[in-house]
């Protein structure tokens, strides 16, 4: 049995960090739009076709791949809900994603 312990950490509101997280949120939403319009929901296909469209964001490439991964996950979840007969809304990110902290 695998046990995982998680804790909450408080961090100060660093302006640079908030800007990075907002840029990441915008990239995820851009990836969702591109994937939805072009009907792409796998990370491999998405990254091979649309990776260079994210060059307009001044951010490291590892964040671009993570944004694509987040978007593909949300799009594939939407695809599963459609197969089940539900009518999901188009996914987009409203709040800043704190998961980007894992890469810092």
C-alpha cells in the first residue's frame, strides 16, 4: 500500500509568480480553444501540430508542455461526457492554477 502525505504551504504573493501563473492559465485556455476547434484531444498530436503557436508566450518550454497536458486532459474528459450522453460546457480555466508550483 502506498501512502502519500500532503501539506499546505503558505507563500507570499510574489508579483512575478502571480504573473507566471496568469500566463500559464491563459496558455491552458488557448490550448483548449485550439484543441476544441481542431478536434485534438491527445497530447502527442497536439504537441506535434500546435507547439509553436505558443511561442508568443514568454515562458519556458516545460510550462508549454504542461499547459498542453492540462488542456488535453480537460478535452478528453469532455469527450468522455459526450459519449455518456451528457452535454458538457466547453472547458476553460477561470482561476489561476497552483499546480504550476510543482515546476518551480
